[in-house]
C-alpha cells in the first residue's frame, strides 16, 4: 500500500520563477464548519515546502483548505500592488477521499490571477 501524502508548490507566473518565501497554512475543516490549523509552512527557493504537509497516518480523508499568503510574497518579490491588492490571501478548499493517495495541490500566482489543479 502506498503511503498517502499532501504536497504543494507555488510558481510566480508573472516573474517566471518559483515563489520562494511564501507562507502557507493548512486547515482541516470539520463537518460542523469548524476549522483546525494543522500546519504552517513556507516555500523554499524552489517554491516547495521541503517535504509533505501531511503524510502517513496524519493524512486522513476529509475536507482541507490551503491558505496561501500571496500578497505578502508578491510585495516582497517586488511586484507593485494596488491598495488593497486584488489578490492577497488565496484559499484553496479541496477534499481528500483516499488517504493512501498522493494529493499535490500547486498554485500558480500572479498579481491578478491564479490557478490550481490536482498534480502528481
């Protein structure tokens, strides 16, 4: 059986490079609407967290939310943003149905747009 894991990476599509130094929070969402902070991380120079956000027994089926602090990163990277920024905090809510699978949730970010998908 494969050990399940959750990973992410962030690319700055406006600059054409990985988004290093971007703060990320992972929240678990309960059926009652409650949220529990699971982990915080920051991306490295390759735009990755250096390891899975969750893996093994810590990864359970459920609904999660990755919160990317994109505005802070974009400002620090030298992008000129209006006040308030069009994109500041970017939440991505997703479900994990199979805790033995690899879920990769990347973020492609620019000051005025973002995209995500289930990667490999």
